[in-house]
C-alpha cells in the first residue's frame, strides 16, 4: 500500500514484527497515535498488552516512561513534586514520569480513583497543575494504558470521565495456535520489543499529527458519522450515548486512518472501521450488571449493530 509518508509503512511493519497475528489492533493503535489520541489496551493478563505498548514506544523513538500502577501509588508519584532545597532556601520541581512523550500506564485500574484522576488534566490539556503552577507536557504526548478486567481482584473501575479521554479501547485476545507456536519458538527470554529500532522521531510524528487535520471530511461523511452518534443517543438499550467529545474523536481517528491508508480524504469505511474501538467505551448499556467484561462486550456488539443500521453514503 502506498503511504503519504513512507515511514508509516516501516512503523506498522516494526510493531507487527513484535505483536504477531494482530494487524487490525496494531493499525488501530497506530491510527490513534497519528490522531494524537490516547490508547486503552484492555484484556486478560498475558496476551501482549504491555508488549504492544513497548513496541509502539520504541518504534516512535520518543522519550518513554513506564508507570506501574498499584493501590498505594500517589498523584505526586506520577506528576512530580516541589522539593525544598536547603542550599537555595527555595523549592525545586522534581518532574514525575508523566513528563515524557510516551507514557505507559501499566494496569491503570489497579490504583485508586484519586490517583487515576490525576491523569485527567494531562490527557486532556497536555499539561499538569502542581501547587497552582501549570507545567506543559512534551509534544507529542501519548498515554498508553493497560487494564485488566474488573473481574480480577484488586482493581478499581475507571470512571466515565477517565474513559472518555481515551481515543480508542482495544483488545488483543488470545492468539491463534499457529501464531502462539511462532511466539514460543521465537521467544528467547527477553522482551521482543527491546531490540526494536526507532522509525519515527518526535518531530516527524508532530508533523504527521498536524497533517491529519488537513485530511478532508466531506459533508456526507459528517452526516454518516453523526447518524451513528445519534443512534447511540436514541437507543433504548443505552443509558448513556456518545458525547460530542466522542464524535470529535471518531472524526479525528477517521482522518488519521485515511492518512495511514494513503488518502487525503475520509471514506465511510474509515468511520465504520473505527466506530467500535472509538465509541464503545463511551456508552453505558442499560441494566448492565454482569461485570466489566460482559458490559464491554455488550456495548461493542450494540455499537456494531447501530452502525449497520445507518445507511452508508454513496
């Protein structure tokens, strides 16, 4: 496939060389990165969530920090803190791990809601406020969070306000037997992402993210997108439909997919392909009480059905 930027082919190939058998998931993750969005990788332990996050970070060639979320993690452990320095009789800011281009929030739902909420301003505004002082985060800035289902012990559900900050929610699932055999044969006791060479610099990624905004979205495409969003708000099976932020995220993601596919315009397939990963975590299924996994699966199936009910523009 011809890309508008040749490095995008290498970027996809590099990540796919480590995350075997999941090309669609990798494409959605790369799309979110190009769109300047954040990624939530949700699945059971041991299926490659952290490996995908490491592969994306290393292929980007940007500054990278990993935060292991635990129940005793404090907001200051993420954002940083002002420390008194006796020699100068003043305070000096010690930046936390959030000050990086790519931040891996590993097992984000294993920390308390107070610590989870410390990420809201960073993810939405690309800045943090500490002791009444606002500090900008580096550009580009991407949070890649992993989450184990709530059914597992020691987890705290992410609130709707936090989920809404993620552009996409992705699932890897278990690999096929053939892919799993290749993984077992190829693993030599080290992180497979450790040896990846960067293929995109921070400067190039910023340029690509700016180019996403130049991708044309026809009025018919907007009608199609808004038709899907409207269906989520009218459906009696949903207690909470997609917000305007969700609609903006779907438009931006569709533009990024068009760029990734080598086009200067969005087509209906871009919107259709991204509707579930962009919208499903932003809605609430009516009467969902069977746990996080079941509720998420129901939301994804329902979004897919609603998409199929909206006529595709010719």
